[in-house]
């Protein structure tokens, strides 16, 4: 099962920052068990929303050069409030260090203007073909799918 935890990208400053939104709906399957009678977005998914936001920034900045973006490290994670159904988790990612294959970001998110979760995350980017040439077709497939999804969640402002 794949969770898409970015419903909309509000702002992109390539190489620098991104702002995304996750609208939490009671229809989210995981809320049925987390927690019965008090549905809240699991903390690990709040962090994953930050990871996915950082991955979108990397893809947009690198013009979808890499098929895969993975979480390498999450540090200094602080949970400050709950995300409940009907609320929006607004995620802001700012670049701390940009490298060729690895980027470190400062992530912060809010719900109704109040801090929800913050962290420092390091993501790595790669192509599967670099490890196994026979997987080049998988890279192209994944890049195509990510470009399609990006077109759905990011609508650049009209000039």
C-alpha cells in the first residue's frame, strides 16, 4: 500500500524550499485503528509527509533526474500536536545542505497555525540502473509516474 501524503504543493523555490498540504479525511484507512474513538494521524505518517515533501523538492530541482528518493536519516523529531480528520497538515521544507546524491532539510509542519511536527531529515536520491543496468526501464517508469503525480499536485501560479 502506498500512502500519498501530499495532496497539494502550494509553493516551490527550487533548491531552497517547498510548502505542501495534506488534508486529513476520516476516509483514511489507517484512522480506523489509530485510535478507536480518537482518530489521529500517526506520528510516523506526519514525518512521512515531511519526507515526501522533501522528495518533491528534490525531484523538481533536479528535473526528475532520479527515480528513487529515500529517507536516510531523521533527527531531532518533535511532535507538538495532533492532526485530526477535517484538518490540514501544512508542511514547510527548507534546505539546510544540498549535495549531489544527498540533501538535508529542516522540516516543520502546522495544523491551524500551531506546530505539529518538526525534524531534520536527510534524503538520498539514486537511479536503480546505477546498481543494476537491467533496471533502467524501472527508472524510466518511476520517473514517468512521478512526473504525472507532480502535475496533479502542483499547479504553477499564472504569470
